C-alpha cells in the first residue's frame, strides 16, 4: 500500500511542476523569439548601413544562408551571409556582410550566438576583435600567428575561437559558387549602368582614385 | 517575538559565518566558472539565491507531506522547476546576462548548496526560518563569488564591473581557469586566518569561575552552568 502513496506523491509533485513550467514557457516564449529576431534585424542593419530590404538567395551546394541586401533605391549593396560553425565551447553563429566588388571586401561582421567561455572566448563579440575584419579581403583573413599575410590578432587566451571564425569567414569568401554569383551580379550591374555611366566617366575617375589612395 | 527576531538574525548570519563557499567549500563549480567578470558573478549569485530561497520555502511548506523515502527526488524536481523558471525569465528579459552565463544557469539544479539546504535545513524547520536561511546562504554565496570575480577581473582583465582598464598589463592567467583556483585558495586561506585570529583573541572565561552560579553577578545573562 505504501508504494502507491509514494508513487502518488511524486506524480502529483511532478504534475504541478510540469504545469507551472508550461505556464512560464508559454509566457516567456514569445518574448524570447521577439528578442532574437529583433536582435538579428538590428545586427543586419548595423552590418550594412543603407540596407532596408533583405532577400534570401538559394544556392544548391552552400550550407549557409545568404541574403541579398538592397538599399532604398533598389540597388544591391551587399551580400549578407549567416553561418554556423564549431567554436571552442559549441556552436557559434555569425553574420557577415560582403561587398560585390571584383575582390569582395568585408563590410562588417557580428556574432549572433555563441557558447564560448565567459571572459575569454566570449570576447569575440567585442568590437576590439571584430573591427579587425572590416574592409579585409579573403587573402588577409589569417591569424597573424598562422600566416605572414594575416592581419587578424587573435584574442588572448582564445586562439581556437579566433581561428575558427577567421578561417570560416575566409572559406565563405573564397567559396566558388558565391564568387560566381557575385560575378554574375556585377555583370548585370555593369550592363545596366554602362549606358548611364558613359556620360559620367570623367567625373567618376577622380573620386575613385582618391578613395584608392586612402585605402592603400 | 524577540526570540523569533534573534533566531532569524542568527540564521541569517550563519550564512555568512558558515559561508557555503569559503568555509563549507560546497557549490564551487559556478564559483570557479562564472567568476571571470563581476557582472556575471553577481547575476549568477542572484539567480542561485532566488532558486535557493524559493526551493527552501516550498520544501519547508510541504515538508509534512513529503515521505522521507522519496524526499531527494522531490527536492530535485522542485529545484529543477525553479531553475528552469529562472532560465526562461532570464532569456526573455535579461538576454545579455543569460548569454554570458550560458550553460551555468541550468546547472544551478546540481548546485549542492541548494540541495544541502533543502535537506538539512528546510526539511526540518518552519517556512519563515527556511526563508531567512535561504536568504543568508544565498547572500553568503553571492558575496563569495563576487569577491573571487572582483579579484580575478581586476588582476586578469584590469577592470572592475564595466569600468575602463585600470592596469595596463593584466596577468592573463587570473581569468583563465587556473586563476579561479588560485584566487579561491587564497580567499579560503584568508578566511581561515581571520577565524583563527578571532578564536585566539576571545577572552578565556573558564579560568576564574566563581564557586557557584547563585553568587555570581552575571548570572542573569550567563550561558555557562556550573554543576556542583
């Protein structure tokens, strides 16, 4: 008889616990989802400043999520890539925006979610680390300690995390299919503007040179 | 009434005197793991205190109907429920803190301070005292973890809470895992040292006792009883 009493007590306790948890779950779930999507939209707009519209592009072989971002006048200003990689503590998800140049440059990069050690690997979210990526081309994306061409300082005490992100961003930018896509967009873009550009040739040469000088 | 107040103050101070982390050396996992920055440590301390207080109150409230054979599973279910509630709430309203504490919020379930207090205090005492005990122990835990974090963050990262860098060349090892052990060890040693000093300085009353209690002037408030 005693065993029934024990089973009954434990079941009742678990039932009450389950009910109260489901109540809290339904109360907090929409807030959590809203938080995440708010953050993602905010991050996207921080990465590509003029972009107001994001359109998903489907690739056959790519396992990451690519979006085309358009500004107010409908021009494509960059590609936004969301990728999930293995960090040190678990999955790490980042968003990177790249330009549609002949040699794509990074516009900006942000970390969406991570499971790195607080105080060490968790520093990947700081601008100290991420600002190093801005306007780099693919071949510069190595850690300084891994390659001479590398321009990225790893985070002290979190080399594995830094290396994972740097290498993964480089692989994304060197991806064949993505590169072909960028080229095709460029061709479309060039053929569309070539008619208009003929008149502006003389004007455009001067600012282009100055901007090149600055970046060099 | 006075008795209750005295007893509750005593219970609360026990959390500091018998500090779970620095004296009893239990619940060390979150102390070692979540003490790289003082902000995380404070968040962890408050979350653990909340779970501790709630589970103490509930265990104490239903202690008469919990059969002693299955008390441990019931404690765990209660603690897990409150921990999950804290986890959801933190994710919804403090997403930044929840992100930096990561897996250690759900791990409050296996924090042995909470189970130990449910088993050794809340299961045997009334609701009010259990509440005070939870507060005291949680406060002691929070103080200990924040102390470790302050030292580690100052020496290892060179700042305190969200301040700017105060020292230019921080000692990196202090925010790496070994630093947690070093700081915790030093803090425990410091607490032991102070404890010993206090014991030495206590006046020895036993040496010149009066012959009987009746003739003693301090008999109204004395705790020593002389049996003839």
